[in-house]
């Protein structure tokens, strides 16, 4: 497993946990939760592109 892959997986987990924490403290429609979700989507897209190589 390459270091870029491991780093990306770690970053995904951090962002996922951050989004869950924000949603539990506010609401799913809160702008910070939406921004965290978009960031997580971007990271997941990068992950799937890396897997497809």
C-alpha cells in the first residue's frame, strides 16, 4: 500500500469523523456540515480515481 493511498484513507476518516461530529452538534442542513460533506465527497472521488489506476 503506497503512502499516498494510506494518507488519503487517513484523511477520509478524519473528514468523515469531523462531518459526523458537526452534524451531531448542529443539523444536517448546517452550512459547515454541507461543506464537510463536499470535502469528504472530493476525497472519496480521489480515492476511487487512485484505485482505478
